[in-house]
C-alpha cells in the first residue's frame, strides 16, 4: 500500500509541475499536441496501475462490484492505448494525400472509445443481475475498500489533468477518454458503498450499484457517439464563433458585407470560407490587401484555422440576388 501511496504523491507532484511547463508553450499547435499527448499517456499509465491493484482486490474479496470495476479499468486501459495510437495519426501534419490534415481521426477515436464504454456497461449489467439473483457476503472487504479509495484519489488527479487539457484544446478524443474516468469516480464510489452495505446490511447492494453504474456508462457512451458523428458530418462551428467571424469582417471599414459563410472543424483545425463583398471600383491589389487583413484577424481570433475568401463586387452580389428573386 505504501508503494501505491508513493506513486499517487509522485503523480500529484508531476501534475503540479506540469502547469508552469505548459504555460511556456507559445505556438498553439505545438501546445495542443503537447497537452493532448500528456493527457493520453497519463491516462494509459493510470489505467494500467488501476488494473493491477483492482485485480488484486477482486481476487481477495470476490466482490461482483470489484470485478466490474476491474473489468471497466481493463477496458479503459485498452481504450487509452487505442487513443494514443489514433492521436499519433490525428496530430500528424497535412501531407500530399490528406491536404486538410488528419484531425478527423479524433472523431474515430471518440467512436472507438464509445464502443468500449458500451461494452463495459453491458458487462456491468450482466454481473450486477447475477449478484442480485444470487447475493453473497463479501470477504476481506477492507482490502477492497482501501484499494477503491486509492483508485478514487488517482482518478481524481487524472480527471483534473484531463479537464485542464480539454479546456485548452477542446479535444474530442480526450473528452471521450475523460468520460471513462469520470464514470470511474461514480463507479468507485458505488463500489465503496456496496462494500460497506454488503457486510450484512444489504447483500444485494453489490449488484444494485453495479447495474446503476452500467446505466450511467451507457448514457455517456451515447453522448460520445453523437459528438463524434457531429464532427464527422462537418457540422458548422458554434453560433458564438460564427458571430465572431461576422464581427471581424464587418468591422473592416471597406468591407460591405459577406455571404455564403461555411465552416467546419477537424480535430483542432477549423476551416472557414465565405464571399467577401467589396466596392466595384477597388483595384485587384486593394481587394487582395483587404482580404489578407481580414483573413489574418480571423486566424488570430480562431487559431488554428484556415480561411478561404472569395472576393465579390457588390454589383455582382446585387445581380445574383435579383436572379434568385426571379427564380
């Protein structure tokens, strides 16, 4: 137990040291890559340690809820390893075959994660139902209780790190991974309660808590699937970001307006395109300069992003509107 406690203290110290290191990172892309990798590797290391200590506790206690917790951590470990592999691809720069980068691999990672969460939920249902039908008194429950408390502390530290990374990067893959460990907190609390109650107070608590956590996991998996499909289908940026783009464009004194604004996001990268309405009498050089200025301002506000602007004379826009009205 002392060695496990030492690992927790070292992990906590590492997270405290991480903050100042991250703040020194200047470039947004490299900052994103660094944070996402730290979160992914930290999750993998934590899951591995949790599997080891929970497996020991299950063998000693023979508690259904502890078996469910161990199984969940094993799935978390496998999912986190998959996450690391997929993120290595997702963070790779654009190449000749993937000119828009590999960011959508993050959405695929989200779907993979959701599949593992669903599998975990089903395992919890089966184990919980079995223990409800045939309840057993848990032996050596103190071992399970201490291991569960250690697991809660470790998971809290990891979730705190993941929350920080998500707030900085909005990474879908890390968001999906964080769901595992947030649900683990509830799972571990349920296991803790079940271990107490199953000592002659309510024998079926072991199975009841296991099923309740399974329901929570299943609901979380459905949300991750929805978010992943949302990104894969090239959904528009949110209203706040769209308004920000329009404000930047219309704030330029020589911009007459914009239309056909289209946006999407792949991983960290946003893609923005629109038609910029300009005075008919501007030279090509002047129109280009205005477009460059607006493009630069949008890239600064919504980095990392790529902006594609098509320049339209106002008279052309008016003619198009008239044609549309006639049709």
